[in-house]
């Protein structure tokens, strides 16, 4: 194209411009992806509304419209700000500030337009917003033999999610300890226990399930449960060997 | 030194303030009105529209959903529930009739911000600056959808100034306004009409709808055009005007580009009243005035448009 030099110049400029634009968009996209990846982690004291999909799915579904926040009659739910906290614009609550009152009609779930809050949740006691954990055994008043009992009393699923387990008070030798024990299979994570804990810093805290719950491998079988299910010994004819006890010194 | 021509002053002088600012004033009122529908709840307890511009519920029955938010959700592999999809259908249907990027010019809260930046640029005589390609917005939208897909999140809502303004106004939190300030600074200093015209993927999506929308601006009186170029100076997407105004290669008088935001500033500022609102199938063109040919000695319009 020697006879038309500016054609090739134009072409070069076009290709350069296109490449530059594409690379700019690529860099921008990458920066956004890094930001989005960073904001995927949920702070330990931030709880999602009832019925929220598991966190990764939730972030794909929540459009940050705030309709759940509007539906909440107790001002529990907030939208996260740009700065530190859950992913910007997503709804959350902090149990120690305002816990979930567990409305029976679950208005926040009904308000969600996208399904980020799952409408298959119709019984609020089936909600799993988090799970309560006694995080501080050395400050919990009940564990020191006192009768505080507040977390137990305020629990909306009392005697199922939190029970008081009686044991011997080894400090005094003659009293009882009433230990609050959380049962994750019944705890909704509403946060009333954490809110009501009388200590300056709550000894019982509601943590996101991913943080608080352990999980056994899927292939684990508990022998005693399998035995009950089967109604018989799983391995018949097991020999019960004699227990070996430590020998007494003469 | 010749005084810089201030676009719109000629129309103002000939037709009065109202006729030279009618659509601009209506647009500001609409933008404030949309915000007021959302704000009346938190401020006065009168709940009309709840939510934000990403998804909302009006008078507890009409759902509305932003198209680009749905696209991101799909990219992140979440299929939204019926309410969100109904809202999407209503929005798409509305803008298929009422102009596509009319959202940008008449509802979006960022529009006054970038309009102010563009106005300041004209007044301060700031050079055009960095000229991005028109296709940048498609690549930006694609890159953002890719980021959503890669992270499995609705990624753009972290920084989307359009919804951040509403979130800040309705739910508190000022950090979001930093993004708005950044957009203003970008448009003022870095690139003319940089954000709305070249980067914003929300507007790009409405622009897609605008490719087929019914409501359009047309240069019906193009025969009266005296090449003052005020329309090009105020238009946030000046490339859309030329085909309809010049009628080259048999182009009709209707501005068909989806990029046109139907802001109507060209209608306001034209002293010759060339432009009007109409539907996209309107082919009427006013007859040229009997006398008054193009004044001799004026440069060819094409050269001016490029300037």
C-alpha cells in the first residue's frame, strides 16, 4: 500500500486504539473482580437475614435494593456501606445491636424480589442466620456457678436451642453449675442471647454458620446410630476384648 | 479575541427563557420527582416507592428491576425469582416505548452530576481531553459481566454510582458519595462526557433498548438549520445528531441511534426550532424556507462538527 500511506496509518491507529480500549476494559474488569473477591468474606459479627442463600450464592442473587430492610419492622436489617463490612449494599444485622425478632410471617423474605432470601423458608424457627456459641467460658456467669440464665430465658426457641445442663460445682464443692448449652440443630441465629448477655462484652455470640459449625466428612458413620438403625450388630460376632487397666503399684 | 459562543443563548434571546430551557427544567423535575417517590417514605413516612434503582416496589404492587443488574445476576449464575423478572419486563417494555436511554437523562441521579461537569467544561473552556472510543462502553459492560461471572457476585453494585447515590440518600452511608465525586472529577478533568457516554454499563444496557424504542428526537426542521452548532455543543452524545440533521446518504430525520438519551437539550437550544419529539417511524421533514440560503462565507458544517 505504498501509494496510500495514510490508509495503513489509519489502520494502525485503529488497531492500536481498539487494543488500548480492550486492555483498559480488561484492567478495569480485573480490578473490579479483585474488589468483588475481597468483599466476598463476611465479617464474623455480621449476620444475613433469615432465609439468605449460602453466602456465595447470596452474593450472586442479592441486587442490594434494600427491600428487605424496608420490610423489617424492628429496624434490625441494615445495608452495608462501601467501607469495611459485608459486601457493599448487602443487608445484614449485628446481633449485639438489634437482633432478629423472628417475625412469624417473615416479611423480609417475602419482600426479596430475586430469591436471595429463599421463599421456601416459611417457618421462622427453621431459619439458620447463624449459630450461637459460648465464646467465653471464663466470663459466662452461669459457668462460674451463678444463676444468670438470661441467654436461656430470652431464647425464642427456649429448651430446644439453649438448655441448661446441670453439673457439679467443683469450685465450691457443694453447689451446682447450670451451663447454657447451645444446640445448633435448633438455634436460628436470631441473636437475642448475644443481645441480652449482661456482660460488657457478650460471652455468648452468634457467628455465621460457616465460621461456627464443624462438619464431619460425608462418609463418616456413627457406629451406635447405625446399630440402632439396623436393629442389630453391624459386624456380627465382634469379640469384646478385656479392658486393660493400669496395674496398681505395690 | 472573539467571545466564546454560549450554546442556548441564541434560543433564549429569540424564544424566551422557558422555551430555551423547557425540557431541561422538566428533566430536573423528573429526576427530583423519582428521588422524591423513594424519599417520601424514610423522610415523611409516606411509602410510595421502596428499594433503590436496582430493584424497587412501587405502591406495594409494581416491581421494577434494572436490566444490567439482572444481566450480572445471570452472569453470576443466579436465576432471579419471578418478581425481579416481572420488574425487568416492565422496565424493558416501558423503555421500548419511552426512549431507552431516557432513563439516563430523566431518571438517573448521576445525570445532573455529569451535566454539571459538562457545563463547567463548556464554561471554563476545558479541552475535550481524553477521547475514548464509543465502543468502550460495550467492552466495559462485557468486562464487568466477566468480573461478575468470575467472582460469582453482582460485582458492579459495589461501585455503581447510579445505585450508590440512591443507597446513600435512602439508607445512609456517605462512603458511596466518594464514587460520585470520582465520576464528577473524571468527567470534568479527564474526559468530556466520559462516564455516561463512554463507560457506564447501566446506560449501555438502556442504549440497547434504545435501538428499538418508539420515542425519539427528530430533526424535522433540518432545512432551517443554520449551522450554529449549539445542538452539537450541548449534546452529551453529539455523534447521534449528524446523520439525522444532515440527512446524508438518504438518512431520515429521526435520530435512531440508541446512544441518544432523549434529553431534549437540542430541542431547547436550537434557535431555528429544528428538533422535536416524535416516534421513530416519523418521516416528515419540513420544507426548506423559501429564501435565506446558507450565509456565504461560513465554513462547511462537517469541519465544524469535527472541531
